[in-house]
C-alpha cells in the first residue's frame, strides 16, 4: 500500500499540476486530499495560477483513486465541479497492520481536539500549512503541509505512506520529515 497526501491546494493550477505529476511518478495507489481544494479562502491571497475549474478538471482525471475530505474553504458549490466526494468532515482508512488513519482537514479535529482513536492510530490533517510527522502520546500526527501556501519557511510539500512509514517531501522529492 502506497498513499500520496496533499492538502491546501486553494485552487492553484500550477501547484496542483506539480503535485499530480509527483503523484503519478510515485506509483501510489491512492491520492488523499485533506481539504481546501478549489477556493483560495478569505484569509489567503489569490494564488498565481488561480483556476478552480481547471484544478477540478485536473483532479477529476484521478477521481477513482481519490479519497477526499472537506476543508473549511470547501463548499457544496465546489463539490458540483468534482467527480469524487469531498464533503465529508472526515474519513477513516484501515492500514494493512490494522491501524486507523483518521483523515480530516484539521479545522475541527486536530492535535488540540482529538477524535476518538486507539493507541497507534494516525491523525492525518492539513489546514495549518505546516508539515508534521511525529508521535504525540499514543498517536501519530501527520500533516503533509501545503502545496500552494506553505508557512513557517517550508516549501510546497506532500506526504507519502509506504511500508509502514510516513514522510513529508518537498516538490524536489527530498524528504524533510
């Protein structure tokens, strides 16, 4: 099982195209979208290459491979452009070792407001635009960062899960977490 995680695209076509090229090259089996897909949001600037309809078209090519959750900037109007569901606040995926991945955007469930998870489970979220891959108490917290608006000096990034390991990679495919 190989999973590819991206979050906080915010309608930026060039960042989405780069992320999708990396996804395809990675040979991952699923593309996990952790919210804030099409809309730039009221607190963010409009990104260069902002084209929500084209982002939707690009993502729709991979609709059968996508698991997506709703971000705080996503709406029912956005869903109308997408061929895959993205309006759920969270999704749960079972890993081959029996651990749960709790997928969410991060504006509701996060390290400060944990969902009900068992020891060893993984909370995967975006929202902060800051990559994280660390153990916190009995859980693993994973955030792939943002492909469009990275914060705190990080560059655009994505996440991978393979062979029981989570990693955060920059767009040059260098692991930094």
